[in-house]
């Protein structure tokens, strides 16, 4: 019988690979906004391909995150109170928030967001931050499972060996703030212009 650890490895690789494609597409489109020489080398077909790769990669990676979390929980030893696992769960929420924001921004603004310097920089920055968070989560998984990670070679990366606990009141307050922020974004964010309907 195939163990949960094998499924966790597959799900993790799909998450990282999908987000790597999404980040590459987003960063190249962002670079094209900043560097005219890069923009001159991209024709419309390449722009459309990079935009589509960024969106589809983000969608696939986000769809696979729950599978990675579930299989990771099933394959973990009984000590689920480990600080590394607590930090992995918290960072997973952060990563999901960043990538859902990336998808929402691209979905509502459309491919035209890459033509606006400010929005392109913001979108590329969100993709980069989301990918770095995913890499940090994977690093914590390696540290938890094998006691080492490739990020040990980079001393400036935090290892997050400890975790602070939040009380019930603080947790509920953070939940209320998060829900309020989500409502504000969904209700008050400017909607893209729609052409008037023709008679």
C-alpha cells in the first residue's frame, strides 16, 4: 500500500512546480514593464503565454495546497504540537492568502494589469513573496522530516525552530480582522470598466 508520505511528496512537488511556473511568468511580465529591452523582445504571443502560465500555475498550485496539507498531516508523526508544524500551518495560510490575492487581482483586472507599472510591480511582488513562502514551508518540512534542509546553506534564512502560542482571544481577534479585510477587498475594490451594452 502506498503511504501518505508518498502522496505528500507528489502533492508538494505539484505545488512547488506550479507556483514556480506562475512566479516565472509573473516576474518576466513585471521585468518587461521595468526594462524596455525586455519588453521589446516580447511579442504578443509571448505576453499572452506568460500571462496564461502565471494564472494557470497559480490556480493549479492553490488547488493542490489542501492536498499537500492533508497528506502532510497524515504522514506526520503523532507529535503535531511541534513548533515546526505550527509554523508550517501558519505559513501555509500566509501562502494561500498571497496566491489567492494574486489570482483575484489577475482575474478582476484582466491581462491589462501588466500594462500598468504600479499594478505589475505589485502583482510580481505578490507572486515572488508567495513563492518564497512556499519554499520556506518546504524547507521546514525537510527540517522536520530529516533534520536538515538545503536552506541550511543560507544562514540568513530563518529556521523557525520555535513557535509562539496565541491565546483564544487573540486568535479570535485575528480571525475578525482577517474576515473584515476580506470583506473590504471584495466589496470596495474598484471593479474593472465594462463597456456599455449595445442595443
